[in-house]
């Protein structure tokens, strides 16, 4: 990823990847220099981290750093090492329970919990890595102090250090908490979740009663193979195909639908502009899931839409055309019909948002551009194609890309419209709990919530991420090249 | 400087909300405990014959029961407290439907309730996850409840749960003004067609559509690795071919008087008033009674025409039971409570308040239970042809798909043998 990004910005900046590695190199070089050329204070801080600061009369800082060192060592020895040492096997002692009628309680052996081992093992390991890096940085800092002292420059007191954190280095103070939060609540769980893709964590291996362990790339293999009894491969490609098709349709139908709607409302011939706009925006004010669940009932096999179609004669008309073989129109129960219905319903749900955005952008198009085009003899369609659309694309490009990835993960529309209604008649899909109308993300959801197949869900999650990442990178590089900016200045 | 203070504050609140948002997902429904543990110490000395003697500590238990059962469960718990006056209890009741209990328990067994109600199709998964505490007082439970219920609560020869209802099965409701002969599908469909009504059944569910196969002598068997062995693509012990059964299902499905219903949609379909007969369970009794009026009747499932002969439909007999969480800190008292909630008086009270058919033999013999049309039908069905369904997790999606193909009348015209072979292969997958 880094390499791909860097190629495009190479002309403006230095390659960020190379810069990154150079700064790492510089960091370790400085550390080496500190160890080689440092005085006794620097060398002592290899063992007692505060020593270098004490030598320069930075007592408080030295005490704090040494306390941190003791805390890290205590944590690692008491909690970290036991968990980290079990990371390789994820535990070996299975839980055994015996009921004791006298105490009326279960007596449990000292068992291993694979999930806790994985969780705390990963956390402790990252603590350890951070601690080692801090130790490197600490030695380097004391060496910098030594150099300051040698060149006779001023050495900050603790109070001065503190006030620096509120002035020159205020960005550190400001970012510390949010970064800590992101690391603890996003990065750590993410690493654990990714690790699960390489284990056999499923309903036959559920902690605390059972153990799970590493299986390497087995799960990835079973995702991409189709055999007599295993249909994960078949299901995966089928669902991936529909996911991408859906993302394209869902994104572009609402996009162009919204623009056309906005153009129509903005047209000079339209009267009562505000009323129309309000009407469409009103549909946003109803929570999406309410709309979707209502529509699911409308379009059920025995729902309102079918009753209406049957009484008007549309059902018979379709039957005569040979489009349907049933007595009802299978809006949400036939693979092809359901896909079309879902896309159409999504237009209805999504267009108002796009209309609002498009209205804003359209009002910003310089009127002179259009006027001069008109004077040059361009017809309205040419103006739309040559001026309005490029302008729209330029402004809403990033929105389009995010919308596309959001649609890949558009859980609500698919799940709420089809859950409990749609039944697949493809036996291979059914064997892997998939359905024709499933997106990767809804498939993943049902694998975890109904089958407890956490390992496969994790594997699919990784695949979804890769698909989204690749598409986003390509889209940003090709769709929204930075050099268009001048065109509209 | 002011700006910096402001932005620092903003950052701190942002981080704080992040902590608050993530850390608060444990449900706290523990009520405050009545703190009279100390006074109880005095009474610990007095030994009682059957009931366990009170220890000094307060026994905290969490119970999960269905939403409709909340009032009843609370009343029963009060009685349980009265029956054990030597002990201080802190028992709280949470809402959890019996149909979904497994889904919420398996997410985090240690955070689940100590005592919970569930339907018997979930028992294998719960046992596999080592969530269920084996019943200690097996003698009482197995002697007081009907044989089928005990069988359904037993896995690998160990009794794991306390049955409390025997009515969780399906049978035939019919409108006696429409259907004159409810004993076979051909007659029912003919009668319904003549009256302009429909006969409905859920085909797209492995719970319902297995009835055709069980009736013809086919079986399902759960294996140790979580896969299911079934013989539906061969010939049954009764000498009936699986393809003939599938053809019989197709014949019913393609009859114009038949209405395939989606699982969970039965109540809606009953309310439309188009039905003359429907295969469903006691949960729809009130709705059916309203729709059929004075014609309301229920009986055992009809026979169906299979390769020229009449074959009775079997049924997946369903029971509801109470389980004890093996992870409970007070597992002994949890078992006492489970036993109490499923004893004869509790089951009688449950029938009185909620019309739930008891699994307790004595409670089931009460005249008012026998007079209940729906419960009489389900009891008769279970006795005649009920099978305790033994299947793994991979059974449901493939059988649902198979049922849907049948319900749609096999639109692609796939060879029935191929369909059955695919089905058998799919359910035979080990859990992976």
C-alpha cells in the first residue's frame, strides 16, 4: 500500500516509506552512539532508567521514569510472562468440573482460557515492545542531555518540561489521550480479531469450556476450496460477485438519481421548489430501519404490493409474459427479482441524501461558465455533460468512493429486507449458510450470530478489508487525481 | 491560553466518552440485596429433612424467562423463597425468549443467567459448549415427567435439563365447517378447494418438513463432530423411497389449495382468514380459534399419499425445559430453583395462567388440561408419531433450502434424487 501511494506523490515529496525507514535507522544509530560515547550516567540508565536524569539534576523525571520501569518489569514478570509463554499453544489444560453436593458448588480445576490467553498475550506482548522502544528512547534522551550539558546549554527543570508540554509541545499533550484510546479500543481488538482467523475458534472450540489453538492458514484454504462436502469457496465467489455488483449499482443509481432529481427541482420550469425539496427530505426523517421493515412487509409474497398487483392484473400479465411461474410476484423471494427490488428500494432510501448534496454543489457552479457555454451555442445536454457533471465529479469524488465502500458493507438494507423472508434454493449456498442476496458482511454476520463460526467470520472480515482497501486506493488514484484542481480554479 | 484549556478539555471528554461507551456493555439488573444475612446465621443450626440448610451467605441468582412468563416466574420465585425460609435470596428475572436462549448464552456463557428456559432443539449445542449442569436429582425429574420430555432432556445418557412443557410440537388445526375428513392431505385439500379456502403448512423449515420423512420411517442422527447423518436419499426401514416422499411433498405443494407459509408467518396467515386448515402449534391456538370460530378443531397430523399408499406424518416433538448454567457461582441453589420451577405445582400454575401444556405426568392428567383442544392434539401427536429430533447445526439451512424448493414446486425440475443427495451431503458436513 505504502509503495503504491508513494509513487504518485513522489514528485512533490520524498518517498514517505524511505523517509520512515531512514528515521528508524537514525533512531538506532543515535542509540548506538549513546551507548558507545555516553558517560557513566547514560550507561547506568541502560539498567536504571532514571540514572541519566539524576546526573543532570532532573530528579523528579528520573524518579518517574524509574517507577515506570519497575511497574513494567513487575507487570511483565507477574502477568505478562505467564500469558506470553502460553501464546504458542493457547493453553493446554481443558476445564473439568465436578459437583460437590456438600458445598452445593462446582469444583473447577485450574484451566486455561484460550481467548483470555490470546487477548492478554497480545496486549502484554505489545506492552513489552513499547517498553523496549521507550528504553531505547530513554537512553538516547539521556545522551542528548549529556551533549546539551557538554556544550554548556540550559537543561530544563521539571517545571520547565511541564510548561513545555503546554506550549511548544502542546500537540503531544493534546493527542496523547485520543491516541491511547484508539490503540486500546481499536488497534488491540483488531489485532486479536485478525489472530482469530488463524485459529480454530468455532462452536466446537468455545472457551471457557474448551480450548482453541493455532491452525495456520487452514481457514483461508477452506474459504477458497470447493469440494464435495465443503462449499465455502463456491459461496465466497458467488457472494463476492454480488457484493461488488451491488456496490456499483447501489452507488451509481442513487448518485445519478440524486443529481437528476436535484436538477429537476432546480430547473426554472419547476414551481414550488421548496415544497418538493421538503417532501423528499421528509423521507429521511423516518428512521431507515422502519422504512426497510415496512417495505419488507409491503413486498412480501402475500403483502400489499402483491395484493394490489393481483387485483389490477399485473400478476397475470407477468405470468403471461413468462416472467413468473407463481401466483404472486416474488419481489423478495426469487434471486433475480429480489436483487432488482433491493436495488430499487435502495434508490428510494438513498436518493434524498444525494439530492441534498447535489443541490448544494449545483448552486455553486459559477453561472458565468454556463452562460458563456450558452453563448457559444451549447445545448442544455452539452452543458450538463461538459460542465455540470465534471464539476460534480470533482466535488463529490471522495464522497462517491466512500459511498462505494459503505455500500460494500451495507448491512442494513440487505439484512432488514431479506432476513426471515428470503430462502435460497441453491443447495450449495445453503450448505455454507449463504444466500444469493447476501453481501459478504451479512454472510459474516450470520456465520457469527447463528453458527458461532468466529474463525471463518474473521477470515471473511479480512477479505472484506482487502477488497475495500484495494478499491479505495484505485479509486482515489484514478478517479480523483490531484491535478484537476487547476481546471476549476 | 484559554483556547488550549478548552481544547484539552474537549480531548479529555472525547477520550472519556470513548471509555464510557466501550466499558458499559454488561447488563446490570441486579437489584439491591436485602441485607439480613447476619440474622440468618442463627438459624443455620436447625437441620431440615429435604431442603438444604441455609448457609450464612446471600444466594444471588439470575433467571431468564420468556417475556410472557415474567409475572408467573416472579410468583413462583416468591413461593420458592417461602419454601426455603432459612436462606436469604437475591433472585432477579430477566427477559429472554426460549427460542433464542442459546444464541445469547453462547456469546458469553459466564455472563449468562444461572437458570434459564430454552426449547429442546438447542440442548445439543448447549451441552457441547459445556454450559448445562447435569441434573443431580435425576430420579425425581425422570419419574415425574413424560418419557419423551426426559428423552429430549438427555444427551449421551446424561440428563441435562428440567422439562416443564410438552406442547412445543405441531399438529393439524382445521375448520370443521370446511374440512370434513382431517385424516389425510388429499381429503383436506379437496375440501379446502371446494370451500375456496387453503390448507397451509411451513415447508421451508427442517423442523416442519422432516415430518414427511420421519413418518415414512427415515431418521436423522447427530454425530460427535456436530455433523448430521440422515438416510433420506435412500430407502427407509419401512421400505419407502426418499424420492417418493419428496414427490409426495411436491404433489401437495403444487395443489392449488395448498399455501406454503414462511416460518414465523403463520399468525399473519391465520389472520387473513383464507385458511381452512393449518399445521402449527399451541402458540397459534388463540389466533386459530378466532379465525375458525365454532369450527375450531385440532387433531393429529394427517396421512399423505406416497407412491399410492397412505403414510402417516411424523412430527418433531418439541419440549421446553429449564437449564442450569454450569458456570454459575451458586450452582447448587440454581438446581434447587430449577427443580422447583418445574415441579408439579409450578407446571399446574403455568397451565392455569398461560395455557402451557405440562410435561409433568400428574399435572397433565388434570381434567382441564385434557379438555384443552390444542394441548390434547399435541399430546396425541407426540404419542402417536413424535420423534425427538437429533440434528446438528448444519442441518437447518440445507433443509430449509430443500423445503423451499419443494414449496415452489421444484421450478428447475432438478432430479429429486440429486436434490436429496445434495441435502444429505450438506448436512453431513462437520462443523468447520
